DNA sequence: AATAATTTGTTCGTATACAAATGAATTTCA
DNA sequence: TGAAATTCATTTGTATACGAACAAATTATT
């Protein structure tokens, strides 16, 4: 006997713990993976994602799904590709995100009368309710993610990351 | 007539450009997606990945594949799961990374005489050659990624990200 | 008006990323 | 020593993430 699988999506994520190697010997003595910006960004992202899933395991929203909801809420009405640009997602990526939100009836599409190629996406009332419920949690997720840093460090980090965009 | 698809992997990546919304109206006036740590980390990661693929399009290495090569090079001999811990990858993720590196004969597995469950992975001579060739490029990737920041800002950022790990 | 260039949304393919579950081997410990 | 717990590698399923190519619709150019 075992518990059934989660249907929609993994409910929670455990942050992968990185093991520190004991030896200081390296193939290239001057290249330490742990000190590279790419590795540090990837790990910070992992930690944030882990906190995100922990905090929103009930609502079963992924970070990108949440970002899409937020932007549709801001724009009221937005085409799929533009939503992708607003959330920094490739057209092929936003396609799947929107599809899954649509399947869950959190958003709905209406054809654009002025452009036969486009559909305009809006929040459904379910989507609005969910977004209202989730926004305060998202604020806590941000706080939790930044908790290891002081206030000053937090705004420094945000400023530096903005320059790297 | 059209060009054939790339077989192994996408050759290059174009950074997804984020569009800034014109209106300041937001569903929740106090939640701006662009200012959230998660969104900024995601975008910084996207940019780094884009630079990585641009710089290493010839060698056809992904960031995680490269990380695995580096760590195998450092360790000389390492089991699959431990390699995952060293590179901060889930067992299911490192499985695929190692499989693809193995398929390309960049690494090879030898059974562990002391543990019937494990195989120990090593760099092949091809893998050693490739790693030697790629390490200077990886250093340039790090420099290029951090280029928008001054020297001082760079080490500040690395320090803050380390605290977030 | 005819043509060229662009935009929109889609499909296909590859590669992370991770939860959950599992069998086999090993280690821990009562 | 023998049962329990852990570790290793694997399988299945879901969700990004993005390149490449494409058809249809729209816009820009001539």
C-alpha cells in the first residue's frame, strides 16, 4: 500500500543540498565551480523555487504560472505572446503555461476582434479569487527568500541583479 | 528547402527580452513582479545561460554538463549520486546529464569494487581534452556575465548570493 | 495593389529540474 | 546476527526553457 501520486504537479520541493568537496585539488586550480556567478545564480534560484513550492503547495501554482497570473491581472487583457514578453518567457514556454492555467479555468481567452491571429487572455473570477488569495503569500515568499540578508543587503542585491538583467 | 534541425541540442540561445508595461496600474498595487527577488534571479539566470550557450555553441555543452565535467575532473573518480550532490543536482537530473556525457564518450563508468550499487565515473581522454579547452572559455563567460558591474559590485554580488544559498 | 517583412501562435525536439516510488546493496544498530 | 534504516541508481510523470521551423494574419514598403 502506498500513497497515490500527485496528479497535477509535485506538491513540494526539497532543496538539493550541495556537498562541499574535501580536497582542494582541482583539475584547473584556478576554476572553482562554487565561486562562479552561474552556479551561484542557479543555487539561489533553486532555493527560491523550493521556498515557493513549499509556501504555495496548496494552490499548486508554479513560479511562472503565478507570474503569468500577476501580469494578466495587471493588464486585464493581454495576448499570449505579449504575456510572454511581460513575464520574460519564450513563446513556446508561455504557450504551455497559459494552456495549463486555461485548463484549470483560471484564465479564459477571447478572440481579438481587430486581429485574427490573436486571442486575448483575461482572469476568470476563479483566477481573480486565487490571485487575491495568493498575493500576500507571494510577498511572504519574497521576504523568506531574502531573510538571510539585512535590509541594506537586500536592496543592494536587488539593485545589482537589476543591472545584470 | 530548409535547413535541417540541430540534432544534439539547440546551438544558441537568444535572451528573452522582457517588455515593460506602460501602465502603472496593477491588480495589487503593492506587488510589482519586476522587483521580486524570484523574478530577478530568473532573469539573471536567463542572461547567464544565454551567454553560456553563445560562448560554448561549438562544444555543445550545457551549463550542467559543464559543471559535471568540472567536478569529475576535480574528483578524478566519483559516483553518480555524489556527483549530483557536488553539482547541486537531483539524482534524477544528474542521471540524464551523466547519460548524455557518457553517450558522447566524454566520461566513462567503472564498477566500484567495494560497492555493488555504484559505478565510478571518470573523465575519458576526450573529456579531459574538452575540459582543458573549455575552462578558459568558462572563465570568459563568468567575466562577460558580470561585465555590467564594477569589480567591487561583482564581489558584493557573489558574497550576497553565497549567503542566499 | 502587390510584395516584403513582421507578428502570432503552434509543433517538434532536446535538456534541465524535481517528486514519488522502487529494487538492490550497504550500513547501522539493537 | 538480524532487522531497520539508509544509500544508490532508476523509472514515471509534470513543468519549465528554448531553438528551429512553420502557416496564417497583419503591417510596412514600394
